[in-house]
C-alpha cells in the first residue's frame, strides 16, 4: 500500500480546518453531524480543534456494500437522534467522490429546516463527481484512487491505519 497522506499531514490539515471552522462560527452553537462509519476518526480529531461550543450527532448510510464503487442508491441505516430544526449544522464526512451520498444527505437534512447547513469533508475526489455538491471545507483533494485508513475502510478493514493509503490489492 502506498501512503498518500501521512499522519503528520492529516494532523496539520485537521488543525487548520478546526481553526477555520471556529472562526466562521464565532458566537454560534454548532451542531456537527458525522456520517458513519468512515467519518468518525476525522470527527474525533476535528472536534478537538474546534473552539466554539458544539454538539454532535451521527448518521449512518450505505451505498457501497463490499464494493469499491458506489452503486448510487443511498440508504439511511441510522438516523439522527436529535432534531436539527433551527440549528446551525455542519455535516462531516470522510470522502466525497460521485456526490450521490452527500447530495442525498444534504437534501434530506435541508427538509428538516436547519438554520444553516454546510459540509466539511476530509477527502474530495473531484474526478469522480457525478452530482455537484457544495462543500464548504475540504481537507485534501485526491486523485481517483481507492483509499483506506484514518476511518476509511475496504470491506470493514483498514480503518485503523493512521494515514490515508492507496489500496491496490482489490480482486
């Protein structure tokens, strides 16, 4: 496996994102919504870099199964525990490639009447985009490679890697 983003690069960029988010949300109560499972490591590090008051909730979706390609059909496996109406929401996800999942989540979350909704992703794979989505905060733009690590998996393994690596041994 080839390392694409080192642990040091991840730490530095997450710190920068946290500072940027904190300055954008001064004097606001921020509600972070993390997309499970891939986003949990990113969220854990990001929230410790955010200096404004914030709360968290989680969504779980499925659009990959054991494949390396999204099938375009998004299912909610775990919904939010708390209402977001009238709240300042930042959706946090690990990666956006085709845009199907993020577009779907933004549409359903907007229907719940948050005061505002913005998106923060760790990895942006612009070459794969099929649906345009507005992303306010991007950690890294990456090439069209299948990546694992730092919460991102292949068939539920490799989430524990402290870096983002390009996974080539897919059969």
